């Protein structure tokens, strides 16, 4: 990052009225860009922001590693006899939990960003309306990929051996990304709805902690009381974790994949329109 | 390219926007002819930005209607968006990105290809004297540079209508003049500009018609000349060498200018508000006054001629002041409510 010399102290080059006039004469406009093109452009904006503020990758690197180490060694001995055995079971689950947890940062960045003047400009452009929001999520998909790769690398070092091989692992991550994209519309909604960053954060915590912990990520639901099993067995996180676990183990968990995609569709169909309504009314 | 060439650029009728109990915009009627600069003048909180946001399709009016080039801002928002550009009160560019990145981003969003967006961006940066700062993040730009990149972003595609919301608030006089030059260049190419400002002299410099708004209502509308005539031509401020001569100077000025003359708290200073209706320009009247004082042997140490300030416009139009100190521009007038 270049350290700016105080710009005020330097004289600004005067505006060139002639070249400005020449530029303004051009009245022809390019055709309206497609929804995909504007969404990808907004995704590029998100990536540029990562480039300028790389510190923001901390949450997708350090946090997942911390989770993995903590849960593997904390519960491994008690639940599976040894951390080495436990990691075979728990890694896909922790991967799901960590990525789903970091999706909530989307809401916070939307909340911070939307108050800035640049959003007024985006909203006054003749483009497909959801593309700014979709752009965030595309940028975030990159972050989730980084988090997944980091966790898998650490997992492999700790002794995790996926039977599904490269293909199984990639399929698992792809399913996780699809689900996270749909799930994130909850956060874009909160990001637009809440007044402050802090309130977005606290509401997100209230949603994310029960949802990720009350699942089959850490233990088999059969050990839980009946009423909790009812919740856990029907949680989208449970379906997702089972599907990812299966794919990475080289199986083809069709039912769990279908449930996961079904949930993703429902989340997108419910929270996508609510987000866009808030976005248009902001 | 328009099928509505005969339409005014903006036409609103009874536009209303309320936030809770506040009627931020309370029945605004505007008609802005195409190809001109239209000034919307008013203090903070008058409803200027809210009006602009409704016209730029960012806010939905609660009542009334607004058309931009004949298109309804609610029902035909997308058509409106394709013809307008907005430069908001706070820089409407991404502060985390560099100047080039901002322009390429917006160029892409407007449908330019990668190469075309970059080329247009570079040309604009060059025309705006920002080539050296092109690779710097906008958050490191000075106020004047921000305004430039902001306006550059607004003319990536030459808009038919450009909203400039307080484009010079917070700028030093030099940067301010440069922004004015840019606005003139944009209008010279046929773009209509709606300019909001707190400064009468800015509206005076740029706009052909002006609407004064206060508390969400248009309280005066007309050409610059019409508006000024309703306010007065301005005021003269004098500092005399000798405080003892002040009563005599006051008497002379009162007779000569048929003006309201007020002594200052400073014992050697006084000011006179000039009448607009006298036929003479403010400068003529001031020259006469100086001549008269010289003939009477009164020594004047310093002299200044001020345009009516926004405070005076408001006082004249509404009977109350703007409720804020407008430490602004050339409006040098200060009301002295000290009992003399």
C-alpha cells in the first residue's frame, strides 16, 4: 500500500476543459450489461477490497484453524478414543460449521457499506437490482474456498484421510459453497435491516451458534434426548454436514444432498426477496 | 436519443416524503427545463438531499409525483436510471478502491468492456488532473480530488441529467472554483444539472433558475434576477477612521441610499443594506456612497461590498434565519441584533 503524501500540500493539476468537453461529446452508450456481468463485476469489487485490506482474511484462516485444533483435541479422546480417529469424523463437520459461521460477516460488511455514499451510486445505476448483493456473495465464495483449503491442509497434516479423494473433497466443498451462498441471504437481510454493526453481530450470533452446534457436526444425534433429536435431524446444517461428510468419504449421499439443495432453495427464495425489498427501500 | 425531447428534464407535483413525524419534503413542485443548471438553495435539513434522492429513484415518494424526461421515477425507475447520474453529498465512490479501479468498476457496470472501461477511465482521470493519483486509494485523496473523481464517475456515460448534491460543501475556495468550471463544461455539452447548495453565490455563479427551499417547501422560485430583487442587492460595510464621525456617516447613507443602516458593535464600523429596486447596481450605489462621504470629509479606512447571504435571503423570504451560521462564501453580512 502506498503511503500517501498529504495530497492537500500538493497543487492539483487544473482540470482540462477541452479534453473534458471531448469526452462528454461521446453520447453513445454501450448496451445494458447482463445480470451475470454486473454480478461478476461486483464480485470483482469484493476481491479488490480483499487485495487492499488483506487483514480481512484473518477470519477465514485463523478462525477455522483454531476451531479444528480446539475441537479435535478437546473432544477427540472422549468421543472417539483418540484425536486421530475423531478427525476422520469431525473434519467435514467443522469445515461446515466454520464456513457457515463466517458467512455472518457478510451481514456486517453489507451494514457498514450500505451507509456509504457509493451505495447511492450503485442503486442509481440501470442494472439488475440484486447484482450488488450477489457480488458480495461471489466475493465471499472466494473467502469460503480459502477457508476450506486452509482447513483441509491443516486436517491432512493432522492425519485426516478422505476416502473420496480429490473429487470427493471438491464435491463436498462445492456443495458447501452452494449452501453458503443461499444461506448468506439471511445475513444480507439483517445487514440491511439493523441499524448498527453491533446489532447485526449480536443477532447473527443468536442465530448461528444454536444452529451450528445443535447439529450432527460433533456427535451422533442418537445420544441426544428425543426432542433435541427432532430438531437436530431436521436442521439444514445436519443435512449439509452429512452430505459433505459422505462426499468426502467417497460415498454418494443422494438424500442428504437433495435435502441440502432443497434447504438452499428455500432460504434463497425466502430471504432473497426480503433482502431485495429492503435494498430497494433503503 | 430521446423520444421525449420536448419534456422538461424534471417535473414534480406535490412531492412529499416523511420520516417518522418529520415531513422532510412537504409538497415540492419543480419544473426544470432541459439543458440548464437549476439551483436548489436551502440550509441543512431543508429537504434538498431527500428531494434529489427521490428524483434519482433512491427513495420512493410518499405522495405526489415526479417525472424525469417524462418518465415516472417510481413506475419507470429503470428508464430514469439510464439517463441520470448522481454525485452525492458524501463521495459516491468506493474509498477502499483506487481512482482507476473505481472508474473501471463503474464503467463495467454501465456495460463497457474491460478495455473500453479502462480507456474511458484513464481519459477521465487525465482530463480531471488525477493521473498521478490514479493508483491511490480514494481514502487518501484530498477533498478537492474526491469531488473530481466523484464527478468523473458520474460522467462515465455522458448523462442527460446530472444531480450534484452540495458539490462544494467543505471545499476551499480554489477547489470550489475548479468544481464550478467542471459544471460549466458539463452543461456546455448539453447535460442538464440539478445542483443543490447552501451558498447563494454558488447558485448565482452556475444556475439559471433557482428554487429556494425551507422545511421541505419551495418558498421562492425564479431566475437569479427575480430572486435577488426580492432580497435586496446586498450590503456595504464601512470602517471609518474616527468613531465620532459615525452618526454623521449614518445620516448621510440613510438619506442617500434609502437603505437600512446599522451601526456595528465595533464603534467605527457600520453597514447598510442596499435596496434592489433603486435601479442602480449595488456597485453604483456603493460608489455614490463613498463619494458622498468623501465630500463630507469623512475618512473611510476600509470598505467592502457583499452579496446578500443565504441568511439574508432567508430572512427576507421567511422572516426567520437559517438557524445556522453560514460561514460561507462572499456572504459577508452579519446581522447585528445588539441594541445600539
